[in-house]
């Protein structure tokens, strides 16, 4: 059977092997079920959907042998987020949807998950602005000043992208050894990647060095180094 489609049994075996389970309790209004994916080095391994009772998503996520395990949650209300767990974590939070399907969430009780959330906030701000700019462009479509107005919108977009990059660079440099940085360095706004391994080679290398010193054998970091650090 294709490993990608291994669900709950695979995660159960991982939990038994590692012996560590991290409790997760999230308020998820207007949600009936959540699909959990473990983020492996080269694939997503999905769980079966987890039912939500009374607007609360309560589960325990197994920690694998790497000591830092990443998960992606997909809610049936359109929200999605990543969690990172380490031994001793106890995650609580709230997840909702704003704008055009943009996720709004907060988590506590996990340094890695909190760092992922911090990296997500600039992306959220960019997504909200892009939603606004798209609506403004549609409102001016066909008007005499549409071209001039669209040029102004594009300038606002470019300014936001620059700020988005700067915000992420600051966050990455605050904790260069955090494995959450891998996901920050691959963020994109629409189809535009914010960082490029060649153009931003110094940032990629210094961050990879710090992560390697702290997590020398982590499988996701190994793939990151192979694909981004040449």
C-alpha cells in the first residue's frame, strides 16, 4: 500500500514506538471535523478525519523519534494551520476563518507551534491586503483611471511584499536554530516565493548552520539542506 495513504494505524504505531503523546485542545467554531496530516521529510501522511464535539478539537499527537514533529490541520470550515510538537508540549488555542477563507489562529503551550504562528502572521497580513487589492481592482475595472489606479495598487503590493520579507527575516534571525524557519523560508505570496536559495544564499546558509547544530539528524532539515543549500 502507498505509504502516503497510511492513516491512523501508522500514527498509532509511531506513538507506541516513541512513547510520547502531546495533547492538543483547540476551539474550532463552525467545524465538524479536522483532518490531520503528519509532515514527513518528503510527504504528508494523513490521519482519518477527527470528529469535533461542541466546537472543540481535542486529540493527542504522537511525537516521532526526531524529537520535533510537524503536523498540518485542515478544518472543514476552510481553515488550515501547522503545528510543531516537542516533548512536554501541551497545546491550547483557537482557530477561525476571516476574509476570503484566510485562517486566523492562536496557540500556546508549544515553543515550536508558537514560532510557526509568529511566522504565519506576516503571511496573514499579506493575504488580507491581497484580498483588499483584488476587490479594489474589480471596483475600478472599466473606469477611465483604472490603469493608474492598478499601478498604485501594485505599488502597495510591492511595499507589502518587501515588509513581509523583512518581518520574516527578523523572526528567523531571532531564533535561527528553530526548525520552524524551514517553513518560513518557503513562504509564498500567491505564486511568488518570498525567498530564493541563490539570491538569499547567506540567509539560507546561516540558518541551516544554526538548525544543523541544534538538530543535526532531523530528516526534514536534511531534505531542506539538500534542496536549498548548494
